[in-house]
C-alpha cells in the first residue's frame, strides 16, 4: 500500500471535491449525521485507500451513499415494499438500508456479503456532490477505526490530516449520531444499528421490524463491535452497565425509567451491583486529578452530586458536561461525540456518565455510550 502524504485542505469548493473523487482519491464529506470519508464506491483502489486511511479491518463493510433513486436501482436487485415505504419517508435522511446487491458492487464494499448498505444523506452540499458524479460514494465515518465519529470539519482534520487531500466543509452535523441501519434479508426486517431515526419511528412504519441482537464477537454490522466510539478518556457509567440491557428493555418499556436505571435508596452499597467496581479505580488516583462528569440533562446534576459525594469525591475535582440542558434526546445526540472529544482535548483521564432515558434517540446515545465505556481487562 502506498504511504501518500497530502497537504490536507479544508474548504467548500465542490468542483475541487469532484475532481479529487474522479481521480480516485478521497474527500471527507459532510452529512447530517457525521462526516464521512468518501471515495469511489465502485473502484477497488479508491476503496482500499479508505480502509488504509482509517486503519479499518476489511471485515467491516462500507455504506454506499447515493444522491438519487436511479442509482439505488443500479446497485440492488430487489427492494421490498416495506423498504420502499421507509425510503420514501426518510430519504434523504439518517436511514441506511441493507438490500441484496448487484454484481457491480465490489465484494470489498460488503466484506464478501451478498447484501449492501445504502443511504441517501440529507446534506445539500453532499447531495449536489453525489449528483455531479457517476458513481456512489463509499463513506464510513471519517475517524480512525474505533474512535469517536467526527461532527465538524476540524474533527476530521485533527485525525486524518496528511492522509487525505481534501475536507469538504459543510458545517456542524445536525443529527450528530450515525444513521439508523435497517436490513431487509429474506422476510426478516431488523434494525442493525440504532441511529438518527428513533426505533419507535421505524416500528411505526414497519411494525414487524425488530432490533437485532447486538452481536459482539461476529457482528453482522461490525460497528456493533463491543468496543467502539471510544475516546482516550476512560468512561464509567455511574449506574452499573451490566444491569442495563438494551435488547431486553426495548418494547417492554414505554419511556418510563427501567429498574436498571433506578438507584436504590441505600445506594451506594458495596455489595450491590448498582455501580461499577472500577469507580474505585478513579478514587485511588491522585486527589488533584480532574474527573469529567457527563450528564444527559441539567436536572440530573444535584442527584449526581449527591451520588458522587456519597462515594467520597470532592466536587472540586469534577468538570461537568451536559448533553442537553432541557433533556431533549435529539439535542443530546447532536452533542454526544463532540462532548466525548472535549474530554480528550481537556486531557481528562477519567469521566463518569449518566445514561440517557431509554426512548427516542436516547437509545442510540446509550448504545454509543455502552460501546465507549471503559472495560477493565
Ligand atoms: O451516518 C452514517 O451512517 C455515517 C455517514 C458518514 O453516512 N456512516 C457510517 O459508516 O457510520 P460506518 O462505516 O462508520 O458504519 C457503517 C456500519 C458499520 O457498522 C458496518 O459494519 C455496517 O454499517 N455495514 C455496512 N455495510 C454493511 C453490510 N453490507 N452488511 C451489514 N452491515 C454493514
Ligand atoms: Mg463509524
């Protein structure tokens, strides 16, 4: 593989982006979810450059991005009626569908699977770009493998500088969390990844759609790897995550807090499983070291202060981050990844966090937090 070094530019010059992509090179592109690292999705050498720049393993397939439905028909062999309905309602938007691929889609894109993931992003600049080229764009999130996804051009620059020639700057991503992935395989309709469209909305349109078990060792959608989206700062939930089981609470929980999220009156209790043991790793650290605390909403602050004080933490050590003052799940999703990056920018080594409510985009937020959390070996 080549070791090309680029003088990475940031700009909003569409014709420059088109030229670079037509030459087979990569451009980071804005979308409403997160920035993508894009290359010609039908050209193997461009696809290889994506894997190389991201340091991504070949078993993790890529989403093809399209600007019109004609392109969809060129790439997939069958579109079930329920999929058409979903597409009609949510495209362009934060929805990725997995459908049977046609031969024109390289195996490198799908990691050998007969199914390909496709989405039409809702970002004006990128839609213009997609409709100015003759091929779909393969675009994973524009972050090094396993790190937090970028939601602004500068995030991409900080991590991929030198590895790509151009970053198309389209401002801050409005959704801030990746697309919801729905697979249509035979009669099974499964939400493979929670994302920018809430599970409730998908199920309203397709009542049969179920949330796929989140496989960990041999994932269908390897973004579902157990450890993903992780910042350098070690993240620890203030409530024990082992009690927080996403799949078992879906459907049985209409937005009221599940027992997993309730703190018992006599908490903390050293025999209880309600908080993670490794909270004590933090306590053992140098007393002067700052600790981050990520709240879903401001209303959690006083309760969280009490919990931390009960655990023996001095409030002077705590640096607070709030995902949404008012507790709006969409706003919190939009702020999630940039908040995780802030922890690293502030050089915090440890942070505790509170789970989002298990409804709306709170489910996707919790999915990302679950994967970003620190798991001691
Ligand atoms: O919002 C998004 O979807 C962003 C923006 C850039 O569009 N893209 C994104 O791509 O999140 P990436 O590569 O970071 O995550 C795509 C996920 C991965 O978990 C991958 O394994 C899964 O989609 N995926 C892609 N193609 C697949 C396929 N053919 N079958 C199953 N899973 C697939
Ligand atoms: Mg990604």
